[in-house]
């Protein structure tokens, strides 16, 4: 299952201001955490509103390889019952395919600590570039043996579990991805002596995603604490509630809400959570800084609809630390191409290890349409140019869903943008083109 569709999609131009309501599918980060936590329990868990996209299919495939059952409701594929293996032991001698999904390649290896034999991990060729070393070093400190087939510290590899997963203290440098810490924390409660995990690096990206991991472990009854750069997880049972509802993916809301600023008008997203652990929860504040008006409408059923309204004037952000929410950098970058002042998005050097080298990709694609951007040591600088300098182009997407949605956003205000392999958006959105077209009416 690789992504090879090289067809071109003409991104629709927004001829008039938007007035749209867009229902965003479930969160990738929450869906894949709940799937892992459900697999570690003893009783079946029904996940409601689960994202059904490539990354969650890969996660379900990975868990099934380990002996977990994931069964979708016949009438609604976003309702999935997850049943852990009967004896609580994951199946060894198995193969896990990670595609390009960070949450699969970084969350599933810790489960292999509890398998009854070696587990082989592989992924798309492009996944071989993504950093894995610190996670695997952490698992090695917990007694696992890792045999690399290609470059050390990267996919593909085979993990041989220890005789007994006793746990203890682990130190790793997680500055390359918060997912190394999340992956070790998620797998930790079954360790005989629990886990004491220390991050030794200077920077730590995506702290909200680590807090999300802690909150979800807490919801499964696990005692997990954070003290500075050290986390402790107590040994104990993992059991989510019988039914868990997944929030919409707030980072995937970014291109749609951002569209209101680029095209002008209003875009609404229903079921916006009042409180959330998703970094996308920071979006309304960011968009307000950029000049949008944010509204919240309470529905009769208690749900809340977020509205973003703009007259099309987008303010630059100056020096802006985005380390908390690096995954929305491509969407903010698209807005900043049309801003009234320059912006440096910083604290996101680790985006070089995302689906593609996103800093290089963003600079290349912004320049391709006539814009002005540069890579920084830890981010990207985007300087506005006059609209007369921006022009259509065939935009590359590098098998990166967020580079595809970035290109679609530019196409709202720049005519004749063709997007290579827009299907790559299926990584986290089942029907991006359909949603985007209906937003435009
Ligand atoms: O744990 C998660 O669900 C994620 C953590 C972040 O990873 P990084 O810390 O590598 O940026 C984020 O960018 C990714 O999209 C999802
Ligand atoms: C970095 C991302 O994904 P992954 O979960 O594959 O790391 C992302 O979705 O922006």
C-alpha cells in the first residue's frame, strides 16, 4: 500500500467569499492513541468517530498483526470495536507495516516488548528517512534487541523482545520528535517495574502531544506524571471506558478555517471541543492574531460550532514560536504567503524529519509560485510579495498530506495551481477533495 498517484488536481480558485460549514473527520492523534490503549486492555472498547484514513488503517493493520481484533460497525465505519488478544500477549513472528505514519512507527514498537517473538517493522521507502533512533535506543535500554536491515536508527528493523519486560530508567534525546516520548509512555504500563523516562536534549517539540498521551493514559486508569523533563509511569492495568468518542481533527481543520482568511468570508467547523489536548486547539487564537474574527455558537445538543470570519486581510506574526504545534506549520505558511508583514515561524527544526523535509519543501513550493521564503536553522521565514508576483504552477506534494492541503490553500487566491498527487491527503483525511469542493460550493 504505497502512494503513487501522480495525477494532477486543479486547485479551485475562490471567486467569492466563503460561507461554509465543514464537518472534519476524527483526530489522527487521538484515534491512534485510543487504538493502542484499547489493544493494551483486557476488555473490548468501542471507538466512536474514529478517523478512517491511511494512518488509522495502518494502525489497525499493525494491531491486527499483533493479534488484536478491530471490527467496524457494518453501518458506520467510524465506529470500531477493538478487542485485545485473549491472553493479553501480542503475537510475535509478525510483520508490522507503518506506511509513512509517525504514530504507527513510533507507537507500535513498544507493544512489541510484550510479544511472544520478534516483530518485523517496515514502511514506505520514504519512511526510511524518518528518525527512529532515540525511540529504539529507549526500547534497547528496556531490554529489546533491534536488528536494522538498512541504515541504523531507521526503518526497516526487527525488534526481539526481552525475556521479561521489567522496566526501569530510560534516557533519550527526544528533540527530533515528541513521538519518541509518547511511544515509550504508551507502552510503559505493562513494564514490571514501570518506567522512569528522561529527555536529555535541549529542545522538546510538540509538548501538547505529550500531554495528550498523558491524558489518554490517565483516561485508561494509568498513573503517569511529568516533572520537568522526566516522566514516570506506574505499572498497572490499562483499560479505556467501554465507549470512547473521538474529537474532530483540529489540525486538519486548519486548511479549512484558514481558507476563510485567504478567500474572505466565513468557515464554520461543528463539534469544536470546549477543552482539548489537541495542539489544533491553539488555532482560533493564532487565526485571531492574523486578523480573523472567531465565534462560538452553542448548538441545542450542547455541541459547539467554531466560526472563523475574515475580510481577507491577513496579518504577519513577526517572530512566532510554533514549537507547540509544528504540524500546523504548512497551513500557517500558506496564510503567511498572503500576509501584510513578514513572519519567522521558529522552534520547528524537527519538521525536517516529518513526512518529508517540510522546511525545504515549503520554501521550494513558496518560491515556485513566486513567493519569498527562506529556511532558518529552526524554522522558516516567509516574506509577503505583491499579488502581481504570485503565479500558477504545478506544485509538488512529496507524499505529504499537509503539503497537498498547503497547495490547495494557495490555489484559493492564486489562479492555475495544479497539485501533484492530491490523493496523498488520504493519510489523515478520507476525502479532502470532496470536503474542499463542497466548502467552495
Ligand atoms: O503524537 C502525535 O500524534 C503527533 C506528534 C507530533 O509529532 P512531532 O513531535 O514529531 O512533530 C505531530 O507533528 C504529529 O503530527 C502527531
Ligand atoms: C507529522 C505528521 O504526521 P506523523 O504522525 O506521521 O508524524 C503530521 O501529520 O503532520
